[in-house]
C-alpha cells in the first residue's frame, strides 16, 4: 500500500510541475490558435491528474487543506474547460442537466467549506470555500439567464476557471514546499498576484483587445458546427 501511495505522490508531482510550466505557455501564445488549444488541453489534463492524485494523497496524510485545495482546483479546471462547450448559451436557453447538477453540488460543497472554515477559524480553507461558492453561484445565475449571455461570457468563464485552478495549485505547492514563507502569506501570495491578472484579462476581453485566432463560435453568432 505504501508503494502505491509513493507512486501516486510522484504522479502528482509530475502532473503538478507540468501544469506549472504549461500554463504560462498557454497564456503567452495567441488565444484561440492551435498552440493555445494544444497547451490548454495539456494544462487541463495535468490539473485533472494533479487534483485527482491530491485527493488520494490527502486521504493518506490526513491533510484537510490538501483535500479542499484539490477539490477547488478540480472544480475550477472543470469550470474553465466546460465553458468552451457553452458558447451557444449566448443565444440558446437550453442548459444541460449535467451543468445544473455540477454547479448545484459545487455550491453546497463550497458553502459547507465556508461554514467549516468559520467554525475552525481556518483562513486558507475559508478563502477557497468563499471563492468556490461565489463561482458556483454565478454559474447558476448564468444558467438561469441562458440565451441572454454576452458573446464573450464563455471566454470570461474560461479564463477565470483555468487561472483560478492554476492559482490553487501554486498555493498548495507554496504551503507544502515553500516553508521559508510564514503562514498565512505562503497561502495568500498566489491569490494576491493572480486575482489582478484575472481582472486584467477580463478587461482585455470586454474591450476586445485580446488577440484571438479566428475560429467557429468566437464571434458569438451561431455557428453550424456547434449544433452537431
């Protein structure tokens, strides 16, 4: 059993480091282009593997922080990836039951996380719980407004989800490995640096200054390929 957990640990480390180095590459290349899509997929699957192995590792070392960080990172990575398939919600009011269910369960889990954090006076858990609950609530509100989304809402969600997942992964690495940074700064610094980056990207998208490679659905008008 210890051998299995050791294998899980090394898979987690490999996936985590892959995500750390791939995310800046995906941000640097032209958005919507082949390179961006390729490195974005690598980042998503790296975060999926890192998050899943973190869930297993958290059970082994009994780390609540690692467990909740893994849940948050997985949820946000899924949110960012799923947004790529929700472009039609700018003109189509039909929301899949799967999307309602994921956001609903996420809201319950993250609200419970906030409640636990208040009871335990745990700042890191509370921050992730609050951010996760806010994201899930906005998802549900967005689904209720399906058919009336702005043409770039899916892109804003994509940016928020992937960058938040990356911030969570860096936070977990900082807390578990950068022991020279005192608590709670070892947890907070990735969020302090990352939140303005997310806002900056949102502003670029809203003012249409982001560089997007041509592709179906980016204009916000129905593309025939999206209906298949």
